[in-house]
C-alpha cells in the first residue's frame, strides 16, 4: 500500500486556518462575533465496504458492496464567526471513532473490521434564517481515515492490518441554541476514503473502499 501523503493534509489544514485568520483580521464585525467552542457527538452509522475486488493468480473477482450498522463517538473543536450577517461560518476539527463488523464475501473470504477512525477539518456554512430557532448548516471536510481490520482471504491466511487513507466528508444539519453557551446539533455526514490496496504475497491482491453514512447528535459548549 502506498504511504499516506500526510504533508498534503497538513497543508490543507494550514491553508484553511490561514484563510480564516486573514478574514478575521480584516473584518471588525467578524472579530466581534468569534465563538470558540468544544463539543462531542454520538454517532449512528452504516459502515460500507465498496468496490471490493480480489485478484488471485491474475484472475480478478468483483464482489457486491456490503453494509453493516455501526455506532461511535466523536469530539469537535473549532470557532464560529460571522464575516457578514449573510455569511456565517464555522471552522471545525472533528475526530470520530466508529465500531465495525464482520463482512463475509464468500466461504473463505471475510473482513472483520474492529474500528474506523476519521479526523477531518470541516467548514460549515450557516445561511441566514432570521429568528427561526433551528439554524441549518451545510459543508464539507477533508482529512485522514484509518481502519483496523482482520482479514481472512485464504483458508490459512489471517492478519490484523491498520490501513491509513485520505478521507473526505460532506454533510449538513441543524443547530438549536439552548442557551448563551450551549448548542445542540443534529446532522448527517457522508465519509469516504481513497481506495485501500493490500498485497499479502505476489499472487494475492485486493482493493476496497471504506465509506460510511452517519447520523450525528451532538452538544457544543461556547468557551
């Protein structure tokens, strides 16, 4: 498997942070509205293995996508600021850990996923809805993902493998302000990583893509 280009992800995080810092420095209104926050999420997820193919002695077999229910927890930190009354954004760093499951492809091929970890930098946009109590948001993120799994693709082959990858996210939801300092979020995220490729000898190779649909409920506390 090719090494994860972590430098690219670090540059992306730095670029987003610098852009927000520049906007903050040149907008007095934004400086007045900055809200630093921390929080946590409870996650109900559908974990997917997509585009799984297995190559043995030059012959490739493709398998149908598999899906399993999953649960997890997440933590977030970020800041919320307004550049304009119609441009209300949050820059958020999110770390989530989900459970896995056993995926059977046929009698001698299975993957047992123990954990799926994602770390993303998200940018959320809140459109202006006036005094309506539920504030919608939409956005995207980029970061890293890692899956820890046990594979059995031959009768005598079994190994536990951590597989890092680049990971992207799309999502949206609504926010309800409970008080001056507490906010409740209900949202959806779609996470998908770049394909994983593993070779456990010269004759056996497999590819797969890990994705997840996530319903998330969380609380944020304004610092």
